[in-house]
């Protein structure tokens, strides 16, 4: 199969593209990316041979999407403005990229007879929910432009699926964490680990009681790959993606980072600040696909710390041995 990954130079894409290349069912991968926030450097783990094609383009420009869509069998649509809290100040741009760009992807996929489209949605769509059993049937309550556009993207997908333009599904992804070539530091786990390693207090907005589900970026990439390549197993139109064990309060995340890194750094609570959405999610439907996350949060925190400190440890060793001038 020939798979198109929009936003393939981003955080998840930097892991997903090599995963697709290593799958025997995939003959070619096309990456469409504007390089506004991603970088070609994020694809250093990819194999640059006849099996990969790169199109520099913007999903807001339909012509760019058409160029990337030619001869494609499956689409994984990741391209988006992320960082939910920051989108309050970028509302118009967020809708242009995340909503209008998504419609361009669906329109081109229908035109070129693409078999399947997987849309990157988010559990952030649930807003501040009191229930601790948020399954896919619960009404979404988006609290920021990012989540609003993801809800809009799901509704657009329903329209195309209803007219049999292609098969597809939306993955309401848990909050990502973990090391990847295109790592983001505006995600709470990654941010906390970085702050802890640089001896800065961990800042929690609100009282830390708000819930979030978490999933390692490599598990997230596996979910997108499986949903695109194995449509029979992923037959529902929407899935929450994560695990029951991955639901944590933010205050607990701070404590886990302190424990795994063996630090007594202060945790500062900014209770006058908006803590953002809170959602404790149910993943029973996901279990029917056979997918299970492989990483635990503790493992991901420890791996991040190792990745960040390894170069510093090596440099210190070289200096101690007198090999560095």
C-alpha cells in the first residue's frame, strides 16, 4: 500500500513514518508537511530511498493536498495546529488549518479514490467532564479552538463516510508523551521531565485534580498505523485511544516524575490559573481492535530522562578522560 501521512515531520509523524516503512504491507510513504513547526531532521530515523516521497505543502492549499494525494491508498491525517491552550490566541489560523485543511484532505481523498482515511482527533474534545467513564457516545464539550476543530473534523468525516467516499475512522488520542525525533516540550509529561532535569520547580495550573489520559508517542503511532492498515479490526467510526491505567490526575504526574528522577524538587500550584480540560476516559471499544499500549507512564518518564542525560553523561566522561579539547 501507498500511505500518505500529513504532518509527517511532526511529533507523532517522526515515529509513525519509520513504523510504516518497516511494515511489509507498505510499499511507499508520502509525507506532506509545510515545515512550519516540523523539520526534515525529525525524519532521521526514516529510510530515504525509493520508498519515501516528500511534498512540501500546506493542507490549507488544496493544490498541495492534491499533489500529495495522487496514487495513494491510505491516508493518516495528522497535520494540525496543536497545543490546545495556545489556540485561544490563534483561533482563525487554527480553524483554517485544522478544520478547512481537513476538508481539503477528505475532498482530495474522495477525488482520487483513496480506500481509507484515519483522522487524528483528541480526547481533549470532552472538555471538563464530571463522569469518569467517558466513552465514545458521550457528548463532546470542546473548551478551546483546537478541540472545536477536532470535533468539526469528526463531523466532516461522518459526512464523507455516509456517502461512501472512503472508509475511515477518527482516533480520539490521549495526551502524548515520550521521546521521539520530533519531540514536543509543551506536553505535560515531557515538560515536567525537562524542568526536573534542569532543577526547576514543576508548575501545576489549578489544584492538580484534573484528569487526563496519557499514551506514549510510540504507542500512538502504532494505533494510527494499525487503524490505517487493518480496517476490518478498526471498524467503528471513532475510538478513544489509550488505556484505563493511563488515566492520571496532573498532581500525580508531578509526583511520578519526582519519584522516577529521584528528586525532591518543589511542585508549585498556581490555583488562580485555569487548569484546562479534565477528562477520565473509557477505552472499552478500543479493546475490540486488539490494540494495547505497550509503554507505562513510569517507563516513559525513565526513558525520557535517560535520553536527555545520556549525551551529558558521555560528554562529562570524555572530559574526565582528557579526550575533549
